C-alpha cells in the first residue's frame, strides 16, 4: 500500500496544484489593490476615470493594466504604441503633464477614445517610477459631474505624483507575481509549446560556457572574502565599487558616433 | 536699464556691478538666435510654426551608436510642438532646430536624450530647450559632463524640473544650467528667481495655450511648458546682447526677476 501511495503522490500533487487557480492567488489581490487605490485617489482629485498603463516590451509600447470608470472593462489590455499620445510621451520623457481642451478632430492619439466610445476632454498623466525607472503611466481623465470639465490644477498634479509612487510599487509587485505565475502555469500546465528539456539544455549550455565558469570562480572568491569578517567585506566592496567606477569612466565618453 | 550685479545675499561684501543691460531686449524678437528643442519632434506644418523651424533631425540607433538623420516625421506626441509654439510666441524670429529623441525607435529613454544634448552642443546652438529629465542615477555623471561641455561651448541649457518626489537630472544641477518650475503667472516676462532653491526659476506653466500637431491647440500644464518660456526670454536677451555667456545670462535673469519682484510687491 505504501508503494502505491508513494507512486501516486506526484500525480496527486500535480492534480492538487492544478486545482489551485494560480493566476488568482498571485496576481488578483494586487490588481484589486491597484483598482482600490485608483478609486480612492481619483476621488481625491475629483475624477472618476483613472487608469494604469504599463510598459509592454522593450520598444516603449504601453498596455492598460487597470482602470476604473465607465469604460474600464474595454480598456483592459488595450495597447498604445510607443511615443503615441500623452501617455506615450509621459512614459518616454518622464515628465508629468496635464492637458485640457482635448478635441477629437485633430492628431491627438484618439484611438483609445474611438475604441471605447469615451470622450477625453481633460487629462492628467504622471509617470510611474520604480527605482528610477519609468515602468508605466498613471492617468486621470475628466472630472466628476457633467462637462465642461475644469483643467487639472498644479496642486492635483503634485498629489497625483505622490499617488503614483504607491501605485508603482504595487505595479512592480504585480509584474513580479505575473512572471512567476506565467512560469508556473507553463510548467504545471504542461503546455505543449513549453518543453522542459529545452530549458535543461539551455541551462547546461549556459553552465558549460567559459564565461560562466569565470563568473562562478569570481563569485566563489568574493564569497570566501566575505566570510572572513566585516572589515574584509567592507574592503572588498570598496575595491569592487572603485573598479566599477573606473570601468564606467572608461566607457562613458560619447553618446554619438562621430 | 537693468543693473546686473553681484549677489547681495552674500553678507556685506561690496556690491559689484557686472554689466548694465539696456531694456531694448524687451522689444526684441529673437532674431539670429538659434534654439534647439530636444523633444518629441515639431509639427512644422502647424500654422503657428510656419517658417520657424529651420531643420529637424531624428535620433536612430546604428550599430549600437546614436546617429541623427534629417527627419520629416513631425511630432507623434505633441510635446515638442507645444514647447516650440511657446518659444516662438515669445521670440517669433528665433530659428528653431528640432532634435527628435522621443518616439524615435530603438532607443533607451536616457540614452536618447543624452545623445540629443550632445548633438545640440556639437552644433553650438545658442539655447537648448530640455523639457525632459531622468531619475536614473546612472545618468548623473554623464549628464554632468555634458552640461559642463555646454557651458564651455557657450550653449545655454534650460531644463524643466520634473516636479515629482524624486530628484531628476539634469534639473537639480545648479552650476551649469538654468532650471525652471511652473507658476500660475501668465506674463512670460514676469518670471521669478528663487536664489538658494534647487530649481531657481519660475515661469508660466499652468493652462498654457499651445499649438498641437494637426493644426489645433491645447491648454497644457507642467514644468515642461515653463521651460520654453524662459528659453524665449533668453532668445530676446541674446538678440540684443549676443556676447552674453551662460553665466551672464543667469545673472541677468536673476536681476530681471528681482526687478519683477519689486514691481509686483
């Protein structure tokens, strides 16, 4: 009986894990928290429509991660191409801005409004930063009540910048959880496109590389020094920092090709 | 006449007059002054900007280097057009040079604007409008180096503060550039100077009517739009006093702001 129990165990565990909705467990509390924060902060600056757009890929595209308001559901997962519209600019420039008098009849990037049927008249957009990197954009659109809407004020821009810091931390946590969720789903779900043996081969190749061996040797030396005491750790850090600075100075000479 | 003198706040040292600035700059138009707008490009077809933009270049990555090609891509975001419109309204005869670094494909955000700044300094444009910034610490040292180069080349760099809780570069550097934060003031000549604060200059930046790509207009709020107001004023100063160095210009702005303050009170 014990043999049979042990041989069944992996299969039972797998079934058990499959019954847990990993997506919900890892990311849903975070998206709900982001929405709650959007709702609370929007009320604070007298708006009812707010959204969080996150960087999607390396080219500066944006994707709606979270939204509240009349067209929230239609916005989720909608994309804004790199550099387009106010959100695209705020992402690439890192500068917050408020725009009013947003008409629909010219070159304003109106694709989002066209797709949702919503009419943007006044907008406040501020970058979401995490550890110095712009990871997305926080937007508040229009005001509570009926149009015409008053423009967002400088004081509201300052408040939005502070809200953005709290939301950025949650967005970062969401991104990390999503990464873990996606990997878990691929492995546990046994999706056909995901071949574990490929990962093993890649890892083996990586470990076998000469550069990797050198890096591992270096790590072993650093670990040995670090284990000798506080003074040695400090000295090691100072030497390595100085070396980093030296190599940075050597490479940072020009940003152009001429 | 504005008397540009030593900074009075330094104890009881004898006040020294550097130079006197005739008022003729107030009626200048920015003629023969070149201004670079490092931004998202400029919509040169906008009626407000007809004939104002003398050339446009766009950043592109080629073999891990940034190169600048002539550009007819215009402005995909609206920001550069808005900044150009503000400068042009204050100094209508200024020659604008568009350096598009945002919305150009394949560039990291910080690298693009460092390259744009270096390009503008190499061209020795008189004034450089930098309504951009970065909070990435790795750009601190290279930006410092570039701004020193700008100072030595006689280029006056004006940067917008980011108005966010974190410091942004280069606006927090004080020695070699002019940094600007928005105020609710509407008269571009009635700007303020807060000596001792990180961001020294204040200029109109709230609900500013600006041209927008496609021919329309927008009302914009942000430090980004305070910055070109000061750029416009500097263009007026430089038309009448072309020999002013970046140091002179900063001193002149301080003296003029002091007069503004006295008049306002």
